[in-house]
């Protein structure tokens, strides 16, 4: 039988937490003081220790540090509880060796979920016990919160399509998955807070790469500041820095007033090695893209179809057609290799119900941006047609493109599809647009625009 040690000088808390642990099949040891708790841990080597922070004499910080110094307790998991919810206390507990920090009064559902995760860290976001974010069997929904590339571009000339950088929300199979954390994740967070209010949220963020326009909104993502919420961040390690180091680096002083480790939410970062993995109940396949640094695209497989998200990519063939980017000068061999690489991308997107893809430049603009890591619209449409995609959303709009320019790009993309005799539906991604994965778009029109989230100043991070 698994053993838990509960260290808390509050009799009511011991009674409530102890009852929950016994119901879940734990053999329970208890202590009112830190000194006695350390002695019990040394003697019985429990699987789990739940320790209050404000113990008389020997504090919870000291308990954690003492247990972590004991090599025989290396596998013991530590959860700290406290009536205080200061970021400094949370950070201190983690630095002392705790795996989780919960504020009192303890929510029984949240405690059960946290215990499950600290005892089975290998489960990651696929943990058996998690908060369902959508009802089973509901149609998969997609909503755009940020559609711009490079830098946010607010203003009257971009108000229709939006000026926030990359962020797309997907709900399906009981999961809420966020694709990238550009500035669009800020209004998404405000909307989620308004929708779920005091209910715990379990969210998964898939990061394609760590260029700033794909991570810059995370410090302003309000759900990550709520202790009741769990935020799982998945991505691949960069060339110079790991995922956690990059995300925390943009929040260091003097860039931001709150450090990454001070965020009160339960944030877990997982650097991926496999290109096939599970995000909760959703099967995901990743593929490396042709873009500076480590950059991937994601394909999500759901019960009613698949969504492919490729915000940054430069097709090989067009790039290698330009003498300045050809490299070895061996035109025939180089172009043959480039064509093979583009065929791999076609295979990756083949049959997608929805493809959200980099379409930053028109053909004339691309001529002066070859080798920059972004796609020409003509190639995006061609790849989508070759892959038998049903719906294509032009994405990662250039910061220099106003609404009229993007309108013109949509017209041109549809003309290319019509000329090829393809039945593909084409739109430009637009902030606030929400659609169902399996439903066709209205002919020649954009999808129904969702209501924008109202700002909540009380939830802002200054």
C-alpha cells in the first residue's frame, strides 16, 4: 500500500486532507510539527509528503530542504500547502524541492489531480485524471485569437483581420489546446477567465518555435496566474536555449515585473523528443519546418477530422530557385532535392480538414524576402491543393499588409484554386472567427465572427 505523510499543525486541515487520502487508498502517517515529520519520513520513507508551509519552529521550507538532502528519499514526492498565495512563497517552495504548491482552503478535486500528477510525472498532459474542458462528443471548434506574423500591428488599417500575433484555440475530445502564445493569447486568457470563472482549467499550449511573435503573449496569459489552473507547455528545444529558459528569459528583470517561476499557476513544461505524442486525449503529429532555428508544424487528429497548423515555413523549391539562396550552385541537383522536401510537406498535410498555413508574401514581395523563412501565397495554395486539403486559412499575415491587401490576397488565392479546378475553400485567418471543424464555410464568405472578449482591468498584469 502506498504511504503518505501529512505534516500540518492545523487539526481541521489534517482531518479534511487525511480523509481524502484514506478514501483514495493511502496508508496515512501524520505529524503536527516539522521535526517529527522529518523523523517519520526518515523512518518510513513515504511515497508522498504533504506539508504545510507555516509550521511552528521547523517551517515547510526547512522540511522540504531536509528531505531533499536525504538520498534515501529521492523518490518521495513533496506537495506544499499554505494559506498564503504569494509568488515568492510558491517559488521558495519549488526551490526547496516541492513538486506542487496548493493554497488553502484545499479543493478536493484539485488536490486529487495534483497528487495524480506528482506521483506519475511521466503521464504529462495525458494524465488519467484531468479536468475535461469540453463535453464528450462535441464538435471540434477552432477560434483565431492572433493571426499576424513578426510583430503586433494594431490600428484602423488592420482592424478587420486583426493585429495580434499567432494564437489559435482548438477545443475537442475534452481538451482545450492553444497553438502558440503570441500576443493573441492575452485576449484568449481574458475570455477563458470570464467563461470558466472559479472553475479549474487544464490547458495545453503547443509552441511551434520560440521566435518572439509566438511566445510574447505568455507573460500576459491570466489563467497562468491562477493557482487552481494547470497549464502544460509543449515544444522542442531550441539551438541555444531550452524551452523553459527561453520562456523565462523574456520575463526576467528589467523586461518584466514578474518572473516565470513566480507565476502562481501550476505550469509544467515538457520538451518533446518524439514527433508523435498525445496532448491529453488528442493525438498529435509534428514535423520540422523549413524556417530558421528549430520550428515545427502540428497536425491534430480528432474524432471529426484533422487540423494542421503551420504558421512559419518556406517551401524549398521556390527558395532554391533563387540564385542568391541556391547555395552550392548545382541547380539540377539542388532543385530535385528541394522538390523532394516539399513532397514530404505535402504528405504531412494530406487530407487535412483544416490547414492553417504561412502565407506571408505575394510573389513580388517574396522576391526580396527569399531565405527569410516564410511562404509565398502561391506556394501555400499549391501545396494545399496537392495535399487534398478541404479548408485553407491563410495565416501569419505580414505586418505591412493592411485589410485591403489581405482581401486582395484572398481573391488571388481563390483564383489560383479555380484555375486548378480545385474545390478547396480558402479564407484569410481573422481574429474572432470561430468555426466547427466538420462544417463547410459559407461560400465566398468568412466564417461567423465570434464576440470579442471584453477587457477586465482587474485581471490585468501590470
